[in-house]
């Protein structure tokens, strides 16, 4: 009561409680205000070393999960996301439970841990799952951290050379190819336009054969004036759109009319990349807690959570709830996200 703005003063809230009771307590204050519920519940195996009771029969485990999921769903905002980590032992039943609770699905992520569990019967398991349920109706996008980094480097190189010179273009392309952590799609943005815009080259060919003659009108080469080759299926865009692309300097021509024109796809600060159904992260959570001088039997890598929460809690003022908090990895990821982008996300851990 001595703080008028306690929410503003705190990075988050930690509740030490049985989580079903805690969710009931939180409901009055946070109903409809949480952008992301992110949990790593007991996987219902006898080998994972969780402090929670971890050897329920399937029906008891599902009842335990259902009670808490029902309450957690009520805390979600209108565009909120529910992310649940699970392995092959209960993934199918959890999927059906979420369907039964009528939580709309955004899809399921396969986390490739790059570390197969060898020596077991049958196939060596190398992955876990993240079930993604959502109140939102649309695509899910990663944070555009890499895009902003590429754009900033382009500005830096152009400024260094004083203009978009051939040497600047070569230096930028070499940097994009060499910098670690970029996806193949991001590395494709290795070209600098004469006005300093970053772009990649994309085909203008239609994926299926066109039938209308307008899609087979050739483009004239800007230097020779002669017609360039038309793709066998025709152009992917109508003539009006092709003229708009020409006016925007968004078409790439070869040295002469013998080369088929291609399109420039420009990278901007607003460019987004959709979350893939496979995420590769070989990090070990134990390494993260060891740095803090702590011990915990098993926890996920902070880097994985940063990727997931960066997409699920993209609003810089988001509230993130984790009611199976374990070693606090979710809070660690929220803190790291805020450090990176200046956000003021809050975490609630139980």
C-alpha cells in the first residue's frame, strides 16, 4: 500500500504457491491482460527429475493440466498466445485436450535440440514440441532483430564509403554472407540498390502456366531497347503491376536483353519473417543456470525462450505468465528481450 505505482516499479511478480490456487488469485487482477502464457509443465515421465509429481497416469495428468489451462486461458488478452512445451509422451493427448477446450491452434513447433538421446529402444529422440494456441487470427512472426541489424550495417557501410559505390556493395555482400546467425532467407538480402536500399533478387515467373496473352508481354531492356526473355509460364504479375515495379526501380535487368528480368524484394524495418514449424537450438539450460551459480535438474535454454517470447509477446508492454516457473527461464528471457529492444515487458512466475 506504500507504493502508488508498484506495477511500474517492478520487473515482474513471483508467487510461491500451488499454481492452481495462484491462478485463481491472479484472475481478479489479470483477467484478459496477459499477452502470453508460456509453460513448461511436467512431461509425465519418470526420468526427467522434476520437483513436481511427475508420474501421473494419463487421465490424472490431463485433469491436472485441464484445470490450470482453463484458468490460464481466461487471463489471455484478445490477441494473446498460449505456448506449452511437451515431449512425445503426452504431446498427442495434450493436443486433443486443447482441441477439447476449444483453444484455436496456430500450429505446433518442433524444437530440434541437435542432441539425440542415444541408447534407447528404437529411434533416438532429438526433439520436443511447443503447442501454440492463440486468440489471435493471423500469422505469427519472429522479431525482426536480424532485419534491423542488416539495415543498420548497410547504412554504416554506405556512410563509410560516402556513397553506394561498387566497393560498398561488395563489402556489404561479403558481410551478409559471413555474419553468423542469419537464416538462408535473410542472407539473400545481400544486395545494395544505388539509393542504398537493401534487396534480394526474386523470380518474376508465374508458378503455373498463364493463359491470357497479357502475361507474355516482354519487357524492353533499358539500354538496348530490345525485348527480354519472358518466362515459359508467363509473368507472375499483370502488365499494370509490372509498370509500377519499373517505375519504382524494382526490376533487375541483365547487361543486355538476353537475360530474363528479375524482381527486387526490398528489406525494410517493418519486414517480418513468419515463425517456422521447426526451430533449431542446441543450447543447454544447465549452462545458463551454471553461470548464475545455481543448480536445477533440467531447464530449457534461455535463447530458445527469447525466440519464442519475442514472437508471442511482441508488444513491448506485454505481460508474460509462466505458472510452471521452474528455474525462472521465462523471466530470464523477458529480461533479455527488454535489454535488447528497450521493452517494458513484465513477467508473472508461479
